[in-house]
């Protein structure tokens, strides 16, 4: 890059929803495994900024404690200590005191967006992994408010994770000329492993990774397991992630499938992928109202070549085609989920076809903008506009 095009010493702030980013940097320095698939890329991004002489502030809303750490020279990690998405003024307070030249709002909290827009002489960008599918007056009003905020010119670009979620933003009213799909390099791809055949005998293992909450379809999944057990199909379920674990254990006991449920808690990304590869089915049962982008969990599932059973969530419909990419069921319907699981577990030819199709599904999902390159260019170069325009959402 021409050094004359790089700005002098500047300051960038990135606001994330959750995460212990000082620990992310420590794990990266010590070459320990990442917890989430994005964490090593976050660490690399931090080092990219440091190498370019940019001061960086990394804010995180939902954290176990409120603290400020300086894990690297020129890097400040601010944990705001909230326990929920509703920041109760914490985000407004942080942004008001923020002296950065450029701000990245990495999640669409209305308070965060409003506070960034209120800053004078600050350039801003929004980077999301969201969709808006809830019905009801309150949800529609919040969606309208967020769209209006994202369309303000102060947000120079709005980037969402992968093409399906970015097209969704265009459909609901975000100006398409400022929308850029993002993605990250993936440690695993379908090409790195052969297709799978259905095992000859039970018990069959179903794997889920993500937030362990009802809106992600986890209660539906446990109910589906109970339906299958009553029908004589021996299935076991592994849940990786944090959330309403006591509720899930209680539901499994009530339905008589506690012995078939394994709560894995928060496990490393490598372990998640290994368990997906070893499983017989990967389940992604998100309900339609969940504000899902196209989840990184789905990429891991596709890369594992283990057949996928997923809901008809709006973010999945374009690429996850029933009988080709996955077995698709109506979200929020445990009986339909049970039938979908049984369908793939009783049909070896279908099972193999789904596994073989993983490479085609993978290619259909690739987005045009590398997340880290995008944020480095936007945060450190004054002439990054042409690069961004070349990656604006097409079609």
C-alpha cells in the first residue's frame, strides 16, 4: 500500500456485543484454541491495527465484570459489564466519552447506533450478523428505527454476515448501495474431508452448537428427541453452548430423555467441529423470529459433511435447499423436526447425497468482503472507498 495514502496516527473504536477480548488476545498469543470461530480473526485484526500505528479501543457490552485492560501497547479493552442486550445507558456513556476518529458499531443496538450518530466529526461503519423476522408492533417499530439509523449517511457502510443476511437488509429498506456482505476465512472446508455414509446401527448422535435457548429451537429439538425415542429410534443429543441449561435439563427429565441429553457447555471451536464430524446429524433448528444472520455454526456444519437438519428460517431458505443442502422443516414444530431427523436417519442414499452436496452449498455462500481486510482498510486508509464499492451487494 502507498504509505502516503495511510492516515497519520489515528484512533479506532469497535463495539462488540459480548466477549472477553483481553482473554482472546492472551489465547492467541499463547497459541491456545479459540472458543468462537471469529476470535483468532479478532486477534489478528488487533495486531494489524497495532502494526499500522493505530490506537484501538475494543468495547464489549455483555461481560462478566466491568473493567478496562491494556493487553497490548496502544490497545484498550473495555468490558462494560452488562448482563443483557439492553445496555441501560452503558453504551451511550461509553460512546459519549470515546475520542476515536472512527467507530465500528459491530451490533445493531439502537442505543449504540443513536450514540454514534450523535458524535460530531466521527466517521462510522456498522458491521452486523443479524436479521429482523419478529412480528408485532414493538418489533416492527424497532426494526424501522434501526433501518432509519443505518441509512443515515454518517454510517458510510453497513456490512452483514454473508449474502443471505445482507440481501435481507436490502429487502427491509437499508440502502443497497451501502451494503457489503462480509465473511471470514474458515479453518475447515468440505474439500478437506470425504463424504460420509450413514452408520448401520443406532444409537444415532445429533449435534447442536450455539446459544442454548428456546428461540434457537433447542426446546423443539429436545421434544423431537422424545418423539423419536417413543417411535423406537435411539437418538442422543449433544448441546454445545451456554444459555438456559437448567431449563433444558428440566425439559429432558419431564419428557423422559434426560439420559439422551449431553450438555457440553462452552467448548473450543476445534472440539465443536470434531463433534460435528463425528455426529450423524447436525441440527440448526432456529425459530423464524430469532434475529439470526447466516450463522458461522452452519459453515462448520457444512464443512463437516455431516448431513444437516435445519429450520426454514428466512436466512436459510435461499441456500439450504430441502433434499439437497439439508433436510428442512417448519420452524417451531417439534413433530416436523422429528420427522426430518427420522427421514435422514432412515435413508442411506439421501444421507450420502446430502453429504456429497456440501461442496456446492459451500460455494453458494461465499461473501465478497473479507472481514479483517475490510476493517483494516476502512480504519486505516482514506481511499478505501473504491475497494468497498467493488464489494457492494450485487443483485
